[in-house]
C-alpha cells in the first residue's frame, strides 16, 4: 500500500509521528493491524522517499526504523489531505466565543486547528474564528438553525480517528492531530512554537 489514501495509512503516519523510532512488528501490534504487506509496503515507500530510514537490527534480527524529520513527514502528508475539502459549513452565531466553544464541546463537537491550539495554551496565535469537528448530523442541524450572531464557526467532517483530549473542560484534537490539521490547512506557521513542545 503506497500513498495516504486510506484510514490505515493515516494510522501508520500518526503512529510514526508519535513513535519516531519503531519496528514494523511493534507498530502492527499497537495498531492491531496484520503485520505483512500493508505495513511493509507503506514503510518501504516512505523509506524510498527518505522520510524513514533503517537504523539497526534488533536482537531478534528485525530491522528498526526511524523517522528522519517529523516536520518534513507531516508536511509531505499535507499534500494528500486538505482541510477545506472536509469543511461542511460555516455559520456566524452568538456573541461570546468561549460560550460557543463550551456549547459545541458539550454537544460532541471536537475543537480543532487554531481553536485546539489555543486550548493548549498557545495564545501567541490568535484566531477569532472557531474551528470544530462534528461527528453527528444533529449538531450540524442545530448550528444551521442558530440565530445569526458575531462569532464565525467553521465546521469540519470528523474524517479520521484521533485520541481526543480534554483541555479546560473542552474536547480537543490530540497535540499531534492538531499539528497535522494545521499543516493540512496551510497554517504550518501557527504550529512553530507548539511543535517543539509536542515532539521534543
């Protein structure tokens, strides 16, 4: 399997970003994936592009791999996924941004992009817009029926799995997913100060 056209390839990418030194066998165990052609082909493809390198043999005689640069790898991935393609709608509602974020989180919304970044305490990049993943059609319907206000809310399809976190009582994308999404929305620069804290 080559390319990033499947959920399985995304899971492997996420795993490598979280575990930049890995073996294929351990990755397969951790992801509950069959250790065979699927993982082997994907790793070899990234190795051929020099995003992954083989480092040394383990005691069991199996190769170990290392991501050469997590930033370069996620930047490469951003060519295959664009957040604007999964944007479902944009609404302008309410007057209090914090209250809207709380409402969205309490109704199964997951804050993403710069909204997630700000919940992690990264206040250096201020964005008046709210960005949220929506899993259920019900919330999307409720938002579309809200009275027009002043806060712009961009709504995205929750297209790929994540390890959702709770920050300040708010549901947010994981740190790694937040970085991935920023790159996939041409906002890599917004993650500049966050990346060293996450991928130290």
